[in-house]
C-alpha cells in the first residue's frame, strides 16, 4: 500500500477510480490523510464527459495510486 509520505504535490501519478471506466494520469495538487486531489491530464476518451463534470479534478485514495516518476512537475 502506498503511503502519503511517498507522494508529493506536483508528482505525476497513474490512478484508478470507481468514477472512471479506465485508469488515468494526473498531477497531485493537494494531500489529505488518506487521499489526495489529482488534476487529471490523460484519460480514456470514454471518460471524457465524467472528467468534464469533475472539472478535471478528482479525489483519489492513496491505495489507488501508482507513482509514475519520482520527479515533481512544476505546478504554476
């Protein structure tokens, strides 16, 4: 299980969510105790309407996240 200490704001992550039909990728924006807010950047076309409804942000449990890179993206 992935712990909060392994995730940083600005990190690129792949995640799954019950709200989406397929895994997606995004950038971590805010950390909470058991989850974080991810700004969705890449997703399956089937999830386009849902991502639009969510305004491209989603709360994701840490256990549903895989870190794609240890590098942190520059968040403006």
